[in-house]
C-alpha cells in the first residue's frame, strides 16, 4: 500500500496550481484500485505535507465532505485563492479547471 500511496502523492504533486483532479482521475493515472483509495491516501496526509491535497475533488466537481466541517471550507478557500471558480451549486467546471479528467 505504501507504493500506491507514494504514486498517488507524486501524481497529486503534479497538479498545477489553479487546476483540480478527481479522485477517479488520480486512481486511473497511478493504477490505484479505486477512487476511494485515493481518498484514503489524502486523509492519511499529515499537517505540513507538501502534497496539494486541496486540488483533488470528487467526480461531480465538488469538494467532498470531511469529518471536520472546516476541511471542506478550507479546501474551497485554497482553490479559490489559486483562481479555481465554483458555480452557484458549489461545483468546479472540470472541462475548464480539470487535470487528468
């Protein structure tokens, strides 16, 4: 599992600022078994990590709910600071901002 997580983290580090990737896109890119495995890898990150976890969103273009209410709002804030736009429904246009669609 460490090898898969290392591949996931390497792929997420490649996402350029101002872009997002989906859990499924990352999973396909690195050969992870499921998008959920990418989610587990993101949840396992420690504070101060250099992995831009905030650039990984769900397949609907939404920030996924987290155990902490603040995690989702922090993620959205970080993306907006990079120029990622959310529509009125709270979704990102994956054709415009997506990487590895």
